[in-house]
C-alpha cells in the first residue's frame, strides 16, 4: 500500500489547494498551515501541541472504554 507523503511541503500543497477551493466556492477559510509557518520555532512548538492532543485523545478513548466496561457489568 502506498501511503501519501506526510511532509511539510506536501501539507503546504494540500493547504493551498484548500484555499483555492474555498475561494472558488466563496467559503471563508483559516489557513492554519500558513499561520504556523509564520510562527518562529513552529516545528517544536506545534509538534508538542500535536503530541499533547494525541495523548489527550488516547486518554479519552481509554476512559470511555473503562466507563463502557463498567456500565456493561451493571445489571438494570
């Protein structure tokens, strides 16, 4: 299976494509990729944010599974 490249350059191409489509349809858009590029030290700053968000997502999934298991054990 060929997975797409997940590089900053490819992401920028995708973001610019999104901007063009939004313009074509007259839809408002916030280009987060461009804003990130303007931020000094974005590589480390935003990478930490993505890692933190991923950890929170994993914790939420684990907690949800825990609650579901506890709920399933209860008899109503």
